[in-house]
């Protein structure tokens, strides 16, 4: 699993940021080619407590706006889903990421 934004942070710094409102999120982007439509998740991003999760996901929103609508019939459907997710700040998966580390296991930030 590759997590963007935790490089150089210790486990205690990450947990402190989460307690202040930080979160782990992913974004969706949709890409269509006539009758084929692809809806894909981004990498996981760590958004600090004062970070802007909508701005972080802006590139995925732009890709969806320009390339997502063209596939029929799923292009518009997946594009709306992707835009809703991204403009809501991404899909918050903080509990899932933390549970994957386990309560006793240390977060190895070099691994990500």
C-alpha cells in the first residue's frame, strides 16, 4: 500500500495529526473511451488536520470532468459518483488504514 503524505512523519506524529482531524483518503477518477468506462481509485493520501482534502483531489476531479463523460452508458453515472466523492473531500478510510497497522504494530513510514 502506498500512502502519500506520511513521508518523514513518525507514528506518534501521524496519530497526533489524526486526533486533531487528519485523515487517510482516496479519490476516484473516471476515464471513458466511447463504450468503455473506467472508474479507478487513486493512491491513499494522508491529509493533515489543517490540509485541504478537496484541493488535494483536484487533479482527479479535473480528469473526470474532461475524460469521464464520454462513455455510454456508464460514463455519466461513474463521473457523477467520482465528482461527488472528490468534492466531498475524498473517501475517508482512516479506520481501515489504522486497523491494517494493528493496535500493537508500529507504523513503518519508510514502507509507504
